[in-house]
C-alpha cells in the first residue's frame, strides 16, 4: 500500500480495515520522515524512519503488525524551518562578541 504525506494518520486500525495490524515492512520516500506509533492517536512507543529508509522486516525492531498510527513529515518543511533558526543563531551570536570588543580597554568606539 502506498501512503502519501505530509499527513497524520491517527488510527491505522481502521484505515482501511485494521491496516496497521498487517504492516510487516516499510519503505520511506526520498522527501519524508515517518514517525510510527504502536497506539492510535500518535501515542505509545514511537519509531522514526528517515528518507529512503527501507525496513524489510519490522520484526527485527519488534514493531511488526503493531502500527496504530503514524505521522509523515516533509523533509522540505523540516529544512525550511532549520534555515530560519540558523539565521537567528548567527545574528544573535555576533552581538556578544561586539559587546565584548566595546568593553575592552583601548577600544575606539563611537562617542
């Protein structure tokens, strides 16, 4: 079965007809992260899978036939958010260095 995202599936026990109880393998697309939960409502034990990850046997991680809900997250959305944080961190980190220079003896600042 092919599932698309980004999207949250809060009850795979009824999508379509107890689908989550029949999942024994998983393949994630190149632009997604998947958070799989063993309970419905995005609760319980969670396992995260990354882009292009292929898990042919979920039994190896004790998650076979136990997916109650899942969240598919777009890689693009994650990296867009990181860009904003990086810019903020860069701008903020310059300020303490400038203050330190201003306080050094012999520094010629504006008067």
